[in-house]
């Protein structure tokens, strides 16, 4: 596939319900355009996003994340502690080559990030299942390993199934579109401890390469677009501010305790 544009929005920081509402609208934007779209964003405070099929009671009993706001994503996967990560939402029509199978969109996003991280000196790779994998039912996304997750080998050590995971994604197929959420862990979240605190790129770097969240996003989204020979185009205004009435209306559902406690 050649030609066309991959629109990318760099959004303002927002709370959990606002971010989730914006991502649902992003899926509709992909359907309207008939092409992939990406939204990059952050959070106004450390927040746990719970996978769409996870039990709220399990998260509430996890002492290391006690006190953090919890929002339920429309997508599946494990819970993520946001606040020190680069979060993205990608949406694509099911009719698009990236929307055909679940693994296709994962691999497009993750392979591009592996390539960028390797250029920056990280020994990054896609995770492949093995007998030494951590438990697949762990509450937290970064405590799990799934096929195609982005992991980084610690400097001077052999590659292991438990090498730090720095990027994971989860999907939801919505009508005619696919919505994928993902998180790149930039640095460890100091608001949590124990098994909830995971190493990010800052802790895993063995030398300074001057990268920032913005520069990583720039290189990564450009490489994603290159996979199907289209042009990455950053949009001039944040996605959320351009859809504020609709975002505010939808955010009320994600603020509703009944939505959060639906499982």
C-alpha cells in the first residue's frame, strides 16, 4: 500500500476518563477517514488503567497501587500504571491491511519501536514465548509477557525471558474499527513500590543518547508510516481540544463507578 497520510495527534495531558473518551472518538475518526490514526498522550496524575475484562476487586486488593485513581479501558490486556510512560492509541478500519488480524497491528507498532530503540543503543527485541515467562495472568501489564511485547536486555547480561518489558499493547475490535492502546515505559513510577514498580528506558540505558518522549514519538511514528509507504503528519492542534464537547459527554461514562465496577 502506498500513498496517503498517517495523521498523528500529540495531545495535552488529561485524566483517565477524558483520555478513554478521546480514544473512543479516535476510533470513529479512523472510520470516517478510512485510514489509520494515532493519538499520543500523557496523564495529569499517576493513574491505573484497568483492562476491559479485568476484575476491579483484584486491582483494589493490590496494595502497591492503593490510592491511585482507576479507570477502565475499553480495550483488553493487563492493568497499566500511567504517569511515567508515553501512552498511545491507534485506530484503524478493519478493512485496512493493519486491521485484518489481532497480531498485525501489534507487530507494526512494536517492530517500529524496536528499530528506533536499537538505533538509540538499547538491545531491544520482540518477546517470544518460552518456558521461563512470567505468569500470564498477572494483574499488571508490565509484569506479563505476551508475544510481540517489546523487551530490553540489561547491559552486560544474557537475554532472559524475564528481561524488562518496556512496551505493551491491547486491543478492542469495535464495529468496523480496531482500537489499540499501548504504553512505552519511559521511567519507573516512584509513586508505587514492590512488584508494581518496573524499570523504564531511563533505568535501562547504559549511556545518555539525549532522547525525549517527543523525539522517540517522532522517530517511531515516522517509521510506522514507512511500513506502508505513507507520510506521517503531525496535526496542528490536540485531538481532545478539537472534540471537546463530544469528549466531555463520553467521559461521564468512564467516570461512572458502574462502568469501572462492571467486572
